[in-house]
């Protein structure tokens, strides 16, 4: 592993690699206009940070393997993430017109096509997982089931259901954390632990899960903070509450300063989980990036 790696450079390099993998993937080859692949491609290449596949790569490095060993697992988590954003933006959910500054999938394509592109990304993720060639068959099966649980009613879906139920209701900090543990944390944890499952490395699984728990909570707290400080219109009036939906956020529940302290606390706990050796260098820098980022 390169010593003293510049995390911004690592993030840029790995983002380019991941985007090349997506570009090369046959599921994104558009055979004709109006094909579902067109909508899949649009959302996959719409400018995400690629944090989840980067976590797969960072976890693989932590385990002492080349970062691209589980390339299909990295793509699978990004495809599930992209599907969740497409469906989350739909009129029946958050009804958003813009995502990452661009029209959402259902604004760009017929709504039915947007829904289908999400469905296709979700199912494609499991084709990718189930056909991984760089691990033993029984480990591929265990990792695939782990990802299915993280995406399903015990993970992302549960987070979304809890989130819908919490709309316009008084939510306490513990409940907010529970929502984010599922909505944000489940996929981060899956990204981190899947390389350990695929490589048969039982010993490191708990450390990676603990890191993922605190990384996910820190990431979400900072996301909530950035929604306040990055939006001058929100300053001082409806602090951190998504005013369109009336959803509670960390700043709305505990204030900005305490939210920042909480994010720092999770940063420290994440670092403790993975230790201070050279193999955890990138994971440590990633949690710094998640907490210190301005976007
Ligand atoms: C299954 C419909 C459905 C929803 C599941 C994941 C989810 C619940 C909804 C997606 C919307 C959302 C705000 C989730 C919280 C997690 C989060 C902060 C997502 C944004 O992640 P980034 O910042 O996104 O990594 P980019 O744009 O960089 O890919």
C-alpha cells in the first residue's frame, strides 16, 4: 500500500476506475433509444461520489488484497444505492425533481421507465454478486445473502418505512439514529463487510461492522449539517428540518454544535474499531473525509 496516500487523490482515482467499470458494463450498453438501459445508464452516470464502492475497495485493501479484487461487489452496492435514489425520488416517495443538480430519473424518462430502471439495477446487483469468480462459492452465497438482507426489509427498506412513518411526527434522537442505521448505515456496512465475507476473513468482520456503524452515523449527521449550512434559506428558520417533508434531522433535534460533536464522536469510535496499523490508513482517512467534507 502506498504510504501517506493523499485521500483526495485516492478518491478521484478510484472514482474514475469505478466509472470506467460502469461504462464497460454490458448492462449499461444502450441498444436502442427507449431501452431500460438508457435510464439505468443515466442514473448510474449522474455524478455520484461513489463512496460505497470506494468502501468496498478500502475494506479489500484493509484485508491485504488488491483493491479491485471484488469489483463486481463494488458495482453491486453502487447499483443498489442508485436504485434506492431513483425510487426515493419518485412522486410516491419524496417527489423530488432534482438529484445531484440534474433532473431525477422520472423527470428525464416516463415514470414507469424510471421505476423499471430502479428494479433492473436492484436485480442486476444480485446477478453481479452471484457470479463473482474471485471467491469460494459458499462465500459468494453468504455475501449475496448479506447484501440482500442489507437492501431488504431488515435494511434499506426498513429505514425507508421508518422514515415515512416518522414524517411530521415528533422523533427522538434514538429513533432518528435507528432510521439512519437502516437507511444509510445498512449499505455502508454491507460495502465494508462483504470483502471480509468473500475472502473468508471471519476475524475482521466485527471490526469492519463497528467501523461501518460509526462511519454511517457520522456521514448522515454531516449530511444533515450540510443541508443546513449549505442552504442559506434554511438558516435560522427551520434548522435542519426538511421543510418540504417535515422530517427531523440531527441539527433540528440537538442543534448544530452538538450535531458536530456527535459526528466527531462517531469519527473517533470508527477509528478505534479498525486500529491504527498501516492497513487501516485509507479507512481512517475516509472517515475524516466523511466528517470534514463540505459537500
Ligand atoms: C428503497 C426507495 C428505497 C429507499 C431506501 C437509501 C434510501 C432508503 C433512500 C435514498 C435517499 C437518502 C437520502 C438516503 C440517505 C442516505 C444518503 C445520505 C444518500 C446519499 O448518499 P451519497 O451522498 O449520494 O453517497 P451520491 O449522490 O454521492 O451517490
